[in-house]
C-alpha cells in the first residue's frame, strides 16, 4: 500500500495555523465542512497525519489527505485560503 502525503508547501500552511492557533473552516474532499481552532498535527501507528482541531463539540482529528480547502477565519492571519485539492 502506498502512503499518501500532501506536499510540503501545503503542510507548511497547516504548521503555521498550528503555531498561531488560527480559527479555520476546513472543507473535506467529501464536501463536508468542519470549523474550529487548529491545535496540532498528530500521526497514528500507520504514520498517517491528522490535523487536531478544537471544535465546539470537542477535539477532532482530520486526516490531512482528506482536506480540500482551508479557510482561515482569524483576522489578520498570514494567509486566508489554501486549496489542497478539488473536492470529489
């Protein structure tokens, strides 16, 4: 099985969002949307990476390869919109 990864420059945007604790709206490839504050990037035993998002209903882990778009909701952020892939 081939491990899926996102490109380094896209990974950097998530790292910056973690560093500054940006509030974001994540759109997944399934077109589902999740809103919350980016807390961290975590990985599992199979080395899949997830963004840890603090939401109103608790923390959620969202696999990085499932991301289609990240819109930053924090005013004055260093960037505002990142497209990871076209939704399926």
